């Protein structure tokens, strides 16, 4: 098998959450360019239409589905609909996420619960729903978009860090259960990516510049760099990579 074939997604079907914008939308476009058909799951129908156009531009199919990821039922219903129409989903990318930063003593229980519902419970629900078909066919990829904040500590990020740390632990636990069936479960842990969510927290120079300068690479990540890492984890090239936390953070956690 050539290197092009090892990195190809031809014939694969991928479901991407958070697909309406940012990293999720970028992953949809790159996976389509690599040959995958896409189920784009998000909240905003107008933005999902833009994502679908990018997928169609590469000659691939795109199903768009809307769901509220904080719901205990809507992520499951969306995945079940994708399975009903497409038979199986080969690749799951959990890219949907929210952030809300504040000192721990000021963080409300309501905000905590919403963070855990979207960032941790929803990835579990989607993986739990889609994995049986992956296991039955003996091939599958589950990719969690986590954060370097799940590995290190940052001020005002207690809830976000807890949700992403939990996601990292979930990644390893699912790997332990599903690796024997040739289903790889991995997480990508980026630094700040200047998506709309990233700009919300780090967009002001007085906030972002000190963090950027503390990163050995002296910059934040681009969405395409996270999407390229996801392409590797979604392809046959990463068949022996399982339970990994792939750091895409310019060296911040190494110093």
C-alpha cells in the first residue's frame, strides 16, 4: 500500500460534530478532500450549509444534521439517523465544544453542568451509539478534539480543564475496550486556535500575547493544523496509534 493509500479516506464515512464552524468545519473539508463522505452535525443550519458546499466541492456526499449537544438525547438521535441512512459510520470526530472561563469560586453550577454535558457527555453518547457498527465491521476511528488544558493547569479554566481531562480519560478507557476490535480511539490536544471560541477568550492582545509568547513556537495553532492531525488519526496510517493524546500546541506543555 502506497503512502497516498495509507492516508486516503476513500470509501469512508465520517460523522463530525461541531461541523458548522471552526475546527469541525475544517475537518469536514479536509476529510472530503481525502475521499470521505461526511455527516456534518451542528447547531446552525446556515453554517452547516456552507460546510456542505465545501464537502460537495470535493465531489463527496454530505448529510447535515442539527442537534443540541447539551441534550441527553439529541446527539444519540442524530447518530441513529446517520446510521439508519448510511448503514455505518467509519469515523467519528467529536469536535463540538464550549468554553466559559472564570475563577473557580465564581463559576456557577449551571455553567459547570452545561460544560460537562457538551464537552464530555456528548462525546461519550456519540461514541457509544456509533461504536457497535464499527466493532461489527472490524474497523473504526474515534477522534476526540480535546485541549492542552486537559493536561496542564491554567487560571480560570477549572471547569473547562475538568471536562477536557475527563475527555482524555474517556479516550483511554474506550481504547482499552475497543482496540481488540480494530477500533482506534485517540484525542488531539491543541493549544489556542483562533476560531470564534478561541477569540472569545484569547482575542484581546493583553490576554493572548503573554500566552502566545510563553509558547515555544511563539504562535497559536491554525484550524488546518488540527484538521491535518485528525486526518492522520482517521487514516490507516495511524492503525497502531491508540489511546494517544496528540499534542498540537507548539511545545507549550514540554517546558
